[in-house]
C-alpha cells in the first residue's frame, strides 16, 4: 500500500480558534483526520509526526536538520513526504532541504495555508489534500512547494503575497505541475530520479550575510557587513541584471573582501530575470573585482546554497566552482 508521512512543523495550517479566547492556537495534529475528514477517503496509509510547533519566523538551520533527519530515517518506509510549514520561511526551508537531501528519489512536498484549517474559507484543506496526492503519485522526486493549485520547485520559489491565497511565485521557472480537475505534470521540467542512495548533508555554515544595494548606501553600512567576524560569504542584492554603483570606495571594499577569501554572490533584486554582469559597465566592474554571478537564483536559494557549500568546503575556490553549477535545478545555466 502507498504510504505517506505528514511532518507537521507549525504554521497557520495547524491552528484553530480557541472558543474561549478567540485566539489562534495549535491543535493536536495527530488528530488531523478530525479536522480534515476528507483524508479518510484516501486509499493511502497516512502517518503523521509533529515537531514542537514552531512559528515559521522562528525557523533556524537546526530545524532544517530535524526535518531532514526525519525524512532520511523514514525514507524506506514511505512513498512520499508532506511537510506542513508556516509560509514566512517556507521558501528558505524548501531551498535548504533541496541541498541537504542529495539523490532524492521521492517527493518532499511543502505546503501550508493563509487561513487556519479550521476556518470555513481556509485554503489549508485543498493545499493539504493535493499535496498528499502529489506525494503519493511519486512523479516529482524533488523538494517542492504546493500552494494555490501550483507545484513549484522549492529552490525556485519566494513568498510573494501575505494577503492572497496565491502566496508563492516562481517567476524564473515554470510550475512542475498544476492542479485543476486533474493534476497535470510537466515531466520535461521535473528532475529525474537517480539510482544513487539518498545522502544527507547535515552541516550548514551560517557565516553568510545579505548586502542589499540601494541609492544612498554609506561606506559605513557596507563596511559593517563585510567586516562581520567569521563571515565567509555575502549575497549581494543588486539592481536589474546585476548592476551596482561604481563608487570607488564600494569597489575597493568588495575587492578587499574577495582578497580576504570572502565569496560574493550577485543576485538581482528583480523577481524575474538573470544576472548578466557582462552587458553593462556597472556589472562588469563587479565581475572585475571578483563578484560571482548568481544567475537567476532567488535570494533564499542563494543563501541556502552558500550555507550548504560552505559546510562542505573550507576552500573558497571549491565553493565558487560549485556555485557556477546547477546542483538541484536552482539556477538556469
């Protein structure tokens, strides 16, 4: 019999109104069938495991490790995994798990909701039911996010809207599947399963930072980030196709950081498009001082990839070499 493991980490989907206080509070997710009786209609065996409910704004790399360990320890017993997660950091978690779980051969589908599952207009029931069906089908051996009828590659996804049910978008990569009357899979986009055994990479080095370029940024601002003790890499969020001001002090600081062994990865502040530092002089200057292209990576995926690679390699050269590769479909080369 097909079997699915639901891993509940917290988030809005697992909340219900307390009739006495009117406040939202987590319910016992092991009793999820009482809240979603439609689950009884599945022919799959569905098991649940609940972490101590975590508000998604509190998610840290040690929680990613917990989730990855549960998947690895349960891997041979289940056909797929559904990970229920708060929306605020879901794209970070999906990106991180995609790198931590190498040679993944089964679906890991993250989902959640904008409204608690116990509310009449909740989007949680539909998201949960479709995520289970996708996990059971086994067509997509990737870490994905299912939300509002679309299955998106996890490391291509960002939270886009805090108000509407379509909370997530993947502007640089099409959906892997779409759920209507039927679930339509786009096989040409889906990563192929490998015969190699699943391998977990537990070490994520968090000595990274994000430096967002903006008009009026000061030398003190840039220096404060680049001089963080123990810093090994920086995601540089630039304009358009990877451009930044040619302020002499700014370029000198970046050059000095590269000389000290820091990895500087350039991603665009735009939701859609790709870093191309060869087109404009403003980008060429960054390339000349040693900034590396992040191509069409999201900031979430860029951070997770750096943490993953820094956890594997002590040498900045090895990290840079792997950054130029699409390891889990996170960039278009």
